[in-house]
């Protein structure tokens, strides 16, 4: 089976969690043991030089940014599609009702020449043969926000690279000279990720805040506000495979991700894999049972709660092996095998589902 991976055109013009997820998914799928009865070859699609019909199955990442057009073209060419929609868990019946109302108003005002992103996302979901949600919260958002049947959705998490489980903090301490407890936040520098809110929440706590992540040109002023704070340091962007990144996770006393929203954040999984507790946004699809001893969820705009949660984890740090056990099942090998099953399921369906918006 030849599987093509696609997403929106500008995906790889920056690096972040989705880009890492796509690369790691492809690599893990191609590492699976080949079975004569189920051969598998997975690659990124070059839409400028390859036809969708050249592939047996397509796997599209993201239901937004116009990817519904990929789904429509695949439908026309008879190619089954697996969709990882990557939707915010904030979608529910009320927000969906408002979105449908806005879509109808926009259509009537423009004689149906304008379509909202909600309608495009819904169209992508309807055209998918198999839908993969990253967690129960995302599945609920798909069901309640977009009217999909729960029985049509597979729930599969992101995987975690094995080197995060074996990380050691010595390299980070040696390379940076940062000693003593510190809070680590990994993510692109932006108001959406909310580094400044976290930094302000930690002011006066005696805790250094170490930031790792790219700072786009349009966020240079935001970055400068961060660097003006005496307890904040920024190490720039690190490659996902850089041993210094894994070492930073291990060296940190607490990792934090108080962004405005996350689907299934890799940085949180990687910190937990290194044995480091995490304080993160409550607006996320990530749900780990019995994890409150190492994973605290708080509102992204509640600095006081973030500070309190971090200080509580510092005062009573959980055992590292117990933290790692929370995510030990999220190996790329296991996840890749389940994704491969989705490809064969999509290929075996009798006919592509066709729906109108």
C-alpha cells in the first residue's frame, strides 16, 4: 500500500508540534516491520508533481486552512482518506450553533459566494473515510461541534520519541550553567502560547523561567518584553532531535504550557516522558487518568492558579518513574501500528462516503 501524507501548503514553512507530528508519523510508519500481506510505504505528497490517484490511501493532517479541497479532489479521484482534524476541544453544541448561524448569514449576505472556516472544516470531516482524534476531548468536539457519529472516529494519541524517556539533565546544566530549580516552557514565542503571562505569574517567586522556541519576526517586540524580565532566559529554537532539548526537559523542576489552547501537545508528553511534572492549559484534548500528582490543568489566563500549581509541584515533586509511567504507552511503534490499521480500514470500505455541507 502506498500512502500519501498531506496538509495545508505552508505547513513546513515553520517548525512546531504539527510539523514534528507529521515527520514522526511518517518515520514511525516506515519503521514498522514489513508484512508480505500488508506492505506499506508512506511519504509526503508533492502536490505539484504527484497525482493523488497515484496513492492507495491519503492521510490529511488538519481539517482547517483549506484542506477540505484536498478531500474533495481525493473524492473525485476515488482515493480513500484518513483525516487527523486536530480540532480544538472548545467546540461544543453552543459554539457550533453560533458557527452555523454565522455561516448562513455570510452565505445570504454574499449570495453564497463566501463560506466560513467552520463550514470548510465540517466538509472535510464529512468527506473523510476514517477520522482520527488525538483524545477523548477532541472526539467529543467532533461529535458535538460538527455532528459526526462517535462510532466513526478512532482515538489515537501522538507518539513520543524514545530518547525523551532516557534523557539526562547533565548536558543542559553543563551547556547552560543554569543550576537549581527552574520552570521550562517549550513552544513558539507568541501571545497565543502566553509566555509573558507565565513570566508575570512567576515574578518574585525566585524561580528562573527558561524558554525554548522560535521567535517569528512579528513577535520580536513580544520577545523583548520577556527578555526585559530578570528571571527569564531564552535559548532560541532547538531541533526536535537535539539532545539538549531532551536534557532540558529532564533538568527542569516543572514544565509549563499555559497557552490559549492545545490539541494534544507533544511538549507536555515529552516533559512527562522525561519524568518532569507539568502545568498546562485546561483548554486541551490531552486527558491522562489519575495524573493530577504530575499534571495540573489551569486556565490559560489565570496566572495565580499557574503559580500556585507550579509551587505545589515544587514543594512535593512526584517520583520521576511514576511520572514517566503516565505516558509509557505512547510509543511511536504502537501508535504507528494503529494508524496503519486505519489505512487498511479506509482502503477496505466499500465506497467513499459522499455528503453535502
